[in-house]
C-alpha cells in the first residue's frame, strides 16, 4: 500500500500515533508532503521519526514544504532568517536545543536539502503547495510547488490525464476535505492538510482544525488522527 501524509509541523506524538494506526508493512510506501518542522513542539522529533522509519527498512519519500525551504533560506541571509523565525522557526530551534540556525546538526540540514519538490506516478501527483497550469510544464516551478494556493479552477485536466493531485500547505476544514474525497474521481484533487498544529482553531464553517491525515492511494480511504501533543 502507498500512504500519503500531510503537514506535520512538529507534531511528532501525533505523527507517531497516525503511524501506529497505519501499521505499516515492509512492502508499504510512505509519501510525506512536507512541512515537517516549525510551529509545533518537536520538529527534531519528527525528522528523527522519519530517520527511524528508514533505518527500519521502510520506503519513505519526503517532499519539501515551504517551511523546509524557509529554514534553508535562513542559512543564507539575515532577512530570510527573520522570516523563518516569525513563522515557527523559534519553536523548531527550541526542539533542537540551539540558539542559532547554524547550530542545527548537519545531518538534519542534509535531510532538508535531499527533499523532493514533487513525486509523480501513473496514478497520482504529489506536491506540497500547488501547480501553475499557465506554465507549459507545471512541475518546472519549484517556488510554485512550495507556495501556491487557490489553483483548483485552473487545473489542466488534459495535462493531468487520469492522475489525482494530492497536496497540503493550505489548512482546510475536515468537512471540506471529506467532500473532496467524495468527489475525487471527478475533481481529482485532495488536500491533506487539516491544520494538525492548529488544534482548537476554527475556520468559516466552524469545524475545528487539528487532525493529521493519512490517505491510502490504493483504497482511497482517509485516516484521521486527532492532535495529541497536549
């Protein structure tokens, strides 16, 4: 089976709880959509969990989220560092027990640099943010793949073919995500970000955020794990 998981944002206990529900087998594949770090309490722990999964023989494919990119950019300029710190970077550094971004161990920086901008198969296309279908090749724009929002109306279904698009980045109420799942055959997109790190917050429909979501590609089923960080 292939399982896809949305934005974790430092919620390592919740990530581990979801993994326990999935009960991964040796032949299963796990695809993570990015934003492993920032805002939540244990960014380091999330990456350590990914390391352990790989050490135990599991196939784990890791996409890059905009928050991983912000950390990498923070290594290059003071402006980017300030942007990262105000968007959850302080919590991430606290989880590493460091005061400066350059004190984060090289192993973790190398992991962030190794992440992919997208993954595509004959059945699906996984990205963190979105796709700019005004471009001849929507996969040839790394910044868009990490940051874009509100792109559904512009989907080029001829280009997409029979694939579905799985993404995160933009927290969405759980009822809307369930609606997308019900209409997946027709619309062919599914947002897997229910804002796990924002447990207790509400959006327009009044549904609380705060679930970490896993999606089984073969069975097209959604596994929901409530935030258990607190």
